[in-house]
C-alpha cells in the first residue's frame, strides 16, 4: 500500500483539472485529499487511489502559492514531506525554503514548450494523433447535441425534443409524463446521458418499482452504456461487512491505539457513496436508511412510476415523504408517470411540488392557477399560430409579461416565458399519441360467453367476487368449467406461432390458469406474478420473448401491466377488466408501445349478463378506451361512479347499462373536448416542436455520418489492439499480443463494434461505436493524459516549398478551472486554438489546414530532429514567446464569447426568478442572492480560464 503523509502533494490521475492535491487526512484505509484550486475534496481507498506523487528535482521550476516561479537548488525529505530550496531564475544567491504544502495549487504539468526546448520529442504520428484527440474532444464538448449521439436508440422526434430541452439545463427538475409506451425511460436515459457527458452530473440514483429493476438495468447498459449498481439489502450488508484485510488492519489499529499510536478506526462511511450510478427498487427505498441515501450527494434522482407516490395535505404516504427527502437533497430530479393528472389535481400538485416547491407553494394557489389556464392557453395558441401579431394580441401578452419585449422577433422567448410562468412550462412534458403520429391502431374483440352456474352469486356479495368469480375457489378447479379457459385454449390453437399476452387482475387467477393450461392441457405458457422473485419474473419474460423456443403465451397478474416491454406480441387477452381506467391503459400499453409493428388486437372474453360485461361496455361504448388512449379515464370514472355502481349491482338490467353507457359517453365527450381545447395545447407546445425535432434529427444523422472509426483505427494501431473486419460496417476488436497495458473498455475476449445506428439497433451483440462511446472516451483520455505527441519535429515534402523553410504548428487549449458546482463548461467547454507560424512569426493557419499539412508531413529520424531543435533553439524560443500573446488574444475572444453567453443565461434566470417572486412571495431572497453570487464566481472563473500550449510541431521543408 502507498504511504501517504498529510501535507504531501499528489495529482489525481483521472481528474488532472482539479489541480495539485494536498493530503489532508489518512486513516487505516482511506486517504482524503483536498484540491484547493477548485475547492473540492475527494476520499479514496488507500490501496487503489488513482493518485500520482508530485515532487520536483534539482533544476525544475516550481511555482509557490504566492505565484513566484523558483528554480529548485536542493531538496530535503523530512519523513516523507519535501522541503525545496529554490531561487528566482538568475538569482542563485536568493535561495528560500519552500515546504511542499506551500506550493501553488494550479499545477503546471510539463508543457509542450518545455518538452520541445528540452528535446523530449515524440514522433510525427504521435503529434498528429494527439491533435486529432484534442480536436475530437473540443468538437464533442462544444457540440449542441452532446450526449444525444451515443445512445443506441431510434431517432424519434418527441423524445429528442424533450431531451434537448431538458438536458441542457443545469440540474433539471421535470415530470416526464408521456402517455404509456411513448418512451419515458428512453427520455430519462437521454437526459441522464447528456448530463453525464457534459459533466453536469456525475452521481445518479434511479428508483423504480421492484418488477422493473432488471429492465431498467438492462436498458441503461444496452442503450446508454451506463452500468448501474443495483442496491438491495444484500449488497448493503456486504458493503458494511468489513473484509478480512479490513479486520486485520482494524485490529492492528486498535492495538496501536491502545499503545497511543493511532486514531480509532471508523466504519461509518456512507455506503451509497461507493458507486456513482445506483439503481434501487421502491421497496428498498421504503426500508433503507433514508438519511444516508439522501445525503449521498446525488446530482440527479430519477423516480419511475411516480403516480404511486400518494399524497394528501394531511397524510402524505411514507413513499412520498422519502422521495421528498431525496428531492430536497438532490440537485436534479426526474419523475416519470404516464398518468400525471388522472389521479386528481391534488396528487398532480403533490408531484409538481416535489420538483419546484417555489413555483408550486400551495394547493389553493395551484387550483386557482388551473382556472387561469384556459385564458393563457388561448393566448399562447394564438401567438403560436399567427405569423403577425395584432396590437391587441401583443397587449394581452404584455399584460402577462410586463418585463419582456413582446413582438414577433422575440416569438420563442415570449412563448417560453408564458409557458414557464403560467403553463406547465419548464416543469412538465407530456406527449400523447394524438400529437405524435405513427402508432398502429388498436382493435377490440369482445366475446360474450355464458355464465357458469357456479359463478352465480348473490347481489349483496362483495364486489371482488362479483367481478372476479373464480376468487371463490381455493384452487384451479374453476378452470375446468370456465368458458373463458376453453376460449383461451381454442384461441391459442388458432393463433399457433403468434405471441399472446394474457392479463388478469388477480395473482391466484394467473397461477391457476397457468397450472391448468400448462400442466393439465400441455400448453406452452409462462407465468408472471408478484409472488415470484425478480429473477424468476425476468426469466419468465425472457422465455416469453424468445421467438424460437419460447412460450406462446405469458399469463400475468396486474403487475405485468406496468412498465414491461412486450411489443413483440400483437395479441392481448384481457381475461377480466380492472375497475380503474388507468390500469386498463397500462395493460394495453404493454403492446401499444414504440416498436409495435402491427395493429394491436385486444380480446376480451367476458360473461353475458355479468359485472364484467358491464365493465366491457362502460369502457368500450362509453369511453372508447380499448381502441383509443384515454387521458380522461380517471375523471370519467369519478363522474360516472354512481351509474357504474348501479349497473354493476344489476348486471342483467339492460336499462341501467344503457343509462351508464349514455352518461359515460356524454362525460367522455365533454372531458375530451375540454382537454382538447384547454391545457393540452400548452403542454403540447412545450412537449413537442416537430420543426425543431426535425433539425435535431438532421444534426444527429449528420453526426452519425461522422464516424469515430477512422480515428479509432489509428489509435488501435498505436496501442496494439487487433482489428478484424466482421462485415461491411462492423469490426471485431481484441487485445493484441504487443499491448503493453489494457486498452480502456476492451474486454479480454474482445468485442464487436459497428458505427452504423441501424446495425446497432438490430444487433444487440454489437457495440454502437460513436464519439460518445466509453471506449472512445477512454482512448481520448489515454492519449491526452500522457506526454507523447506534445512536441515533435517533422519533414515537409512539397516541391513548391523551398528546402530548409521552417514552420511551427501550435495547438493551444482554453479551459476554465473551477469548482464543479459552477458547471463552467455550460459556457466554455475545452476549446482549441490552432496557429501555424512561419519563421517570421506570421500566422498561416487559415491558409493551410492541419489536415492538408498532415498529408505532406513525414517522419524525421530522432537524432536529426534533436539536432534541428538544438540548432534553432533561440529562434524557436523567440517565436513561442512572441506567439503566446497573439494566441492569448484569440483565446480572449473565445473567453469573451463564453462570458457573453453566461451573462445572458444568468440574466434570464435572474429575471425569471424575480418575476416569479413578484407572483409568489415564497421565492426566497436568498435564491436570488445565490444566483447573483454564482454569476460573480462564473465571471471570475471564466475570465481566468487556463490557456496552454498542448502540442507543438516544428516542420522543416526538405526532400
Ligand atoms: N427511441 C427509441 N429507440 C428504440 N426503442 C425505443 C425508443 N423509444 C422507446 N423505445 C422502446 O419502446 C418501448 C417503450 O419505451 P419506454 O419503456 O421508455 O416507454 P414508457 O413511456 O416508459 O412506457 P411505460 O409508460 O409503460 O412505462 C421500450 O421497449 C423501449 O425500448
């Protein structure tokens, strides 16, 4: 194990941008390092800390904390701590002691200039690789579609639009409320991926219902290359259990402590800090130590199926309170639900309040605001639809936005502000099949069957038994006489070779049906219910999905109706119907999802003159809920509840059923019309802008054409990775026998990659190689973290250029150094500045591109290269020195642009907060102060961005 001593200076190998670290604390297994340059701290396990010791040798130049550059004359080691005796250049008598703790916090790594002038040269091809890597990194970080290019997904407009709108925000907090099956998981993944890629987030927590843990885990890995760690009881216990080595060390420490030699060991680390990406189930959330979980410094928390978080002003549920605790502690928050408002205004308010407590201070204000919707919706609709805005329209808009310029030139800003302040705006996105075209149709087939005598019950019997009569049996004997079962048997025979999903409301119904059909009738079925553990459930779902040897049908209880992907099946059999319209929608949503290639056939075998028949007509004739999505289902149920109860109590009474159907139809029509005219318009506008989405899709298609493969094949050649062609656009990569160290993200047994989105979507066994793939990122780090390629000399072969002509190609970077929370890269990502000088210092970079030059630059033997540097040293030194100022002016322009963008953005946020505060006294003054302080800090850090020479090539013309 490495020896660390407080006061020593170390450098983080993976995060060099943190500057020079100072060892702060060392205990028996952890070492804490503070990074004063960025005001951050990191704690590492001592035995594998990614740290390099930084010391200086005699002759090196160091920089003190006061900014003095001194040349080291001698070095003393005091029990592991260095004291340098150093003097200003040219003043060897003025020696002063500099303990290493007093070194400057910004580290000057051995720069390109030093390497050139001290003749530490690399070959021409390493220089070119380094410049390609610098350009690739700058290009990637500056791209407006950063984070959207890498995921293995189809380019679907509404998802890209949402991801683009949300992911650019700092610490986004939104409700993703697309209708079932439109891709909320994909949207959340895109947002997360973009946040991680841009460095806005590093730590993320996903909380999902137990049944969906595995599916999320697989989707995140397969589509986004994000490896989550699943946290459950078992893992937590294992984490808090010390290893044998820990125990040995702890005992040693205890004895040492008894002798008065050491501090007492601590074992109270927060286990949730041990991983960056954590996935857990809702059940785990409800049982875990919520304080530790909330305090684990999350940048983004994602909660799926958020409609389960029940809330009322007096009695919020335990799950709600726990998520509220997380929501308060995490910077970003994504809540996912397909049914945002159907559970009523109260619970909708409760979720919005988790996202933005200032915007949604109390229920009454929220309800009053909802009434205001119509007026704003009309206004927004008009502003959106009309090319020219008449004076009275402008006046109405200005009345709502007194602090904004309201005219056609500011159309986007005006609409955005209105949506933000009055509509769901920044906090919610909802797409429906209505505003996203291209979904297959749904067709329902009701089959009325005779009611067996054994199922006849008294009128005062409990509703459950009247709806689900098989509940009166203790085992599967009901199956023999139930005509739905013989119907199913027939149906499966008639549809041999086709996949069928069967859903029933009760677990026991599913178990009995599976036992009867599978074991007694020899049918090929799988079963899925809440009594099975997660692995059994995933196995059942996989068995059903298997096209060759899998089950023809999957029989599942209601839990199969949430979140699962069964769109490869086209037939859905509803063995019974739920009372809740949202549940019906969830059931159909298993098949009616993105990726469904055929019309969805919904089969509803039910008993004549029975409560199930009432439900069938209520849903079908009353609200048309089978063949169309049903956003108003919850409300319709509330409004027709009495008539429904009456009809359920007397299922044979045709008049009661007719009355129910008529009342339901009337309510459904009215509610749909209201939704159509009212706030849907606001939401639609915020949720999907087809034109912008088209632009995004085009950009991404262009980005797809910019494959990293040509760059990567060079990298593989340099690092000794074997490449073999798999097919036209796919390659097999394997560690080569000459590789000196493992290549990032390349497994021992190799991988197959493709740079074509279509191939990657069709072939799960291949990796989708984009500029955002971890292997490409790893390759960039590998190249940029080492010194190779920083300085080189090459031979220019061009008959038109006179032999002996000298050129100097310089690549600088501009990069802010700032604490992470400031997110400076929002405004100034690492940017490269290239210059090409002739011997007189004139810049020729715009006349001769780097690519054109590379074609004519060739390798020069090292001894000759060294000779050239030695003979031209004075000239090179002068050119480099002179150019620094000119390049700095160019860098200044980059910084000024970034500052202007930052000021505009901060100013917009500040105005929004002030406008909100005028409407809502609960927006606190401190928030405004916080934003003002943040702006000041951004000003300082951006203005002070680091500018450095990253690579230099001396080019000598010759033959
Ligand atoms: N852009 C895409 N490319 C490829 N597949 C996609 C895309 N979007 C969605 N899908 C697939 O469509 C299905 C539905 O997506 P997803 O699970 O994200 O929907 P959802 O809105 O979360 O559904 P639910 O409301 O049921 O939870 C999934 O199988 C998903 O993999």
